[in-house]
C-alpha cells in the first residue's frame, strides 16, 4: 500500500490572522513502529484551539493546524502496535499524542501528567517536527492515544467528547461523582454542558451554576436537577456546605468571588478547576478554606483508561451533546474559531465534510 508522504490541513499563520486559516501541505514526523495513521472524517472545535492560535496562552509555533477532538479511520498501523487496532477501524484522538509510558505516573494510568507528555498539536517532537492537529486530512499519533469508538456513538457527537467531554468526565469520575453525591458544574458552556451530562450518567445529583438565568432552560433540558444564578443577592447562603464536588468549567476569573463558591462545599468537599482562563487566575486566602476543610484542585484532560470508560458510558446511556456542524475548509475553520471565541455556539462545533475538502 502507498502511504502519503505529506498531509494537508488548514493552518493559522499568525496571531493577527487567526480567523483566516490557509490550506497548507506539510510533512508529518517520521512514522514509527508504534504509530497509527488516521484519515480524519470529523474534528471538534475546542476553546483550546482559540486560546492557542490567538496567542492567549503564549507563543504559538505558526503556521499551525489545530484540532484535538479527532475522529477518523485507521489507514496505517505500526508493526509493533499492540492495542488491537486495524485498518478501517473508526477511532478517536484527544488532546494528548505522546507520553513516555515508563514513569510512575504513566504506569498508574496518569499519563496525562507525564513529564514527557506531548500535545496533539503545537508540540515539538524529536527531530524538530511540530505536531499538527485535526483540521487536516490525516494525523499521525502513538497508538496508546488512539481510541476505538463504539458503534453506537454518532461521529459528529463523539468528536467533542475527546477533549471537552474527557475534561469534564475525569474530575467527576476521580472525585466520586456517584449516586448519593451532590455535584455542582460552574460555567455552562462547551465543557460545562458535558459536566451536566456525565454527572447525571454517573448517577449524581447535578446542579448547574452560572452568572445569570440565561442558561437555566438549557441546563434543565440537559438534565440538571437544580440551577443557581450567582448574580442573585445572597445566592450562596441557601446552599452552604451542601456540595460534595464542584467542577469549575468557567473560562474567565473576572469578577469571580471564589470565597462564595468554596462556601458551598461540605466538609472535605472538592473544588476542581478545568477551565484555563487567560490572565492572572485566582487568589486564595487559607482562612477561607479552613471553615469546611475545602480542597482546591485542578484536573487535566483524561487518561486512556478514563476515556475508554467514558465512551462506553456515553454509548450505554445514549449521551447526546449539543453540537453544530460546520464544513471543514478555510472559511469553515475560520468561522468556527471566531464563533467559538465569541461564545456563539450551543455548545460545541464539529467540523465535517472532510471527504469533500480533501477528496
């Protein structure tokens, strides 16, 4: 079989032109024995894509093809691959493309915290090759970070699960979201709406927490058991010390009174952050956390083990995120990035029509 020497994608050229990606041909890093090549058929548009290409998270290696919610079909399997994937399988790739798989973290299913982990796009691999993402014809990824997709999951709906869904699922799963537990989801957007869906799928009582009542109807339709609007006077008082876990999915810390949120936690309750706002972030005074022995923590995407379970659970429970599709292309990628930046989506985009774009 003849394999392509080059891939094509829609690359952002600079921070000033981030809404104008251009069709670009590039050479991927050399294929290794444990790699999988994937022909892309869909890719979610993530807030991380926007933060990266705008320079909001720091220097970006332009030109860059972003996208780390990738669904496609396997077209090449390395000779030493052991995960059982074969040509033709429908698979997914999330935000991580490499880890050493030898350190203590990796061996404990915490490869997302490996010191040698590399991202699906924008990471420099040995030889100086910069990884490119899923707004592209193909991606090349280490087999460990390629996940079989259950047949029951629709391609356009499963794509956003591979980053946004996983980012919401991992802190819920790790911190005990289950029957008899009360969970709060702060920020009802791309990640937060997954927080509601997966919190309910895990059996917890789930409350949506947002600034106003603008998203109350949506949150209840998604399955939330209750809703809190933080613009209302004394909003926190009726809910003091009643939550076991709160997952903060908000992408801004502006006018965010953290003390009020921490007051919601029961003794040893956990406030876990997954949103990554630009700027200085939060300021915390220890005295504010001592009254209920609150735990303040963070979470980063999800492990392979968690993603595989998340996909099985989504198939079993029939989880259906709210997704709008956009044809992949220079115009489509630019429009989706701009609308994502402007929060003009309910609640995720998936790029589709790859066959038309790349023949």
